[in-house]
């Protein structure tokens, strides 16, 4: 991701860079559970194939011309035109063919089935997350708070700030997700610049007439000398069957910023902290997560790094007890994952830096073929959404890919 784009997105999350300082040197590796298939790595992000060959035939003595670039890769990842130089941070669709995306530059984009258009623009705003329960009920989180899009049709939606939203108004919301129109969660976190204390904002919509309420979240303070119980939420995701998941940062008794993950079961508003596994080289816990996501069957994938610098994936499954979480091997050289999406525990996708779009088949992660020219795709990816493993979207820094049948 370009330097000019990193600042706005990090500012929208609201968590100080002090929370993500690098740890000490790595220790010995855990026994791998999964492996990474890097057969495609020599091609970086896939082989563009014969369509990139130049027709050197030039009987007339004229210079050979390049063919028209393909739109879709060999694995049917189709590149779509973004009307602006935008950093797309999130994507969601209503299932009818209409897809929404938001940018770090404050633009709301709408895909009408054939092209992207700027649907609405907010001045001096950074938009980082979009989710909806239907074609005329779309929500967006960002530096200006929470926006709600309503109207008689998808094409006529007007987005306006949600008034009287509970919680600390100085804490920007960085993520929104819900299981339906009467179960919506939005979260944000920050660090007080003067005291260094972590600030939390978790709000829940339970439908009319209950409306919005603030939900307390934190780590219990056992003793008077125990660390501050406050956490800084960084993201919310989930499924209807597994409930809502909130991940964030907490400062432990060694002043390490560590990852915390909470599950809020369906029908509940009580966050329960999950016990994440530590490996032999993870004696000091995990840094705040790089990325997270839940598959349609409730399997949860996390991108993690130990406070000693070792990279891992963490995978969890129902009923999410301590024994249901495991570390999965991740090579140190791999770029960071930002988001996970998929249909099941054996059909997961991760998106990340430098064009990384990987698929998990139950045994290994494999890089997708997304090139349509001889040039590798180096854009950072930040979000994904879809209706099946053959029909989904991936968005990032100046790029929007549609995997279609």
C-alpha cells in the first residue's frame, strides 16, 4: 500500500502505532499444522498466459502491437475499473448483483452489475467498513461515525450519520457487521494521547424500539495492581450461527500490546473472551491481530504474530473452547493478511499486502492467479465478500476483483 494511503486508514482505526511495535527476535518454530503452496510464487501472482504474447508478425514493416489486455485471469478473477484513484477498504453486496465499497478518501462506490460509480462522497472522511442486511439497509463505519443508507431502492440510497449514537464520540468507529436488520454491531478503539489509556466503543442495534445501546467490553481487573482492563476494539465480524466476534488490543502487565478476542453468542450482548493458543515460541502472547474473519460454517481464521516476532495463523471452530483453537504454520516471509472470508473451514480465502490472495483447501494455502498482463499485481487488499466460492469480490488499493463463474 502506498505511503499516502496508510495514514488515513490507521487513523480511522484509532489505535496508536504504539500498540503495534515490533517484538524481539524469533525463537524456534512450532510443528507445522498446515503448509503453504508457493508453486505460483515465482510468478508472483499468477501466470498471465498466452494472451500476453506479442504478435511479432510484421510483414508490412510496421512495429508489432501489443494485444488488448485481458479483463479476467486464468482463474476468472476479473479486474474492474474504479472511477477514482481510491483505496477501497471494504466491500459488501446484497446478493442481487449490486455491490457496495467504501474508500479511505471518503467515497461510497456502487457496482450496478456492469460498472462502478461514485454514489456519494463525504468531505474530510475516511470510510473503512460497509455491511448491510438488504438492498435498502446499508451501514458504513468511518471517521465520521456510523452512516445509514436508506431509500426506496438500492440506486436511490442516501447515507446520513446516525444521530445520538451512544459511546465516546471521540472514538472513531472502525468496523460494522450484523446478522440481520435487528442485530447490528459497530466498534472502534483509540489510545488517549495524554494518558495513554485505551479507549473502547462497542455499540449494538437491537431493532425498534430498543434502538442502539453501548456494550461494555474489557479484561477483568483481578487485583489492584493488575493491568488496566480497558481494550481498544479494532474490528467486528461474524456469522449468524457463531455470533459476533470483536478483536482488539490490550496492554498486559509487561506493557506488551497483546491481542484479545471476544465472542458474543447469538441472542446475547455479553462479550466472552476467547483463550488463544500459545506455541513453544510464543511465551509472551500475541500482538494485536493483523486480520480476522469467520467462514460461513463458523470457522474463525486469525492472522497473528507473537510478541517475539513469530508469524502464525490461528484457526478456531465451534464450540470455541480452549481446545478448539490451533496454531497453523505461516512462513515468516509472507506478507500480512488483512481479512479472511470463505464458505467453510476447508474453503477459506485471505487477502493481504502486495497482491496476496490465498486459498485454503484444508491442507495448504495457495496463491490465486490474478494477473491479466505480464506485470504482477502488487496492490494491497483489504476486504472480501461473496455469495459462493465462485462468485465473490476482493478490494484494495486502487483495485476491485470479481471472481465469477
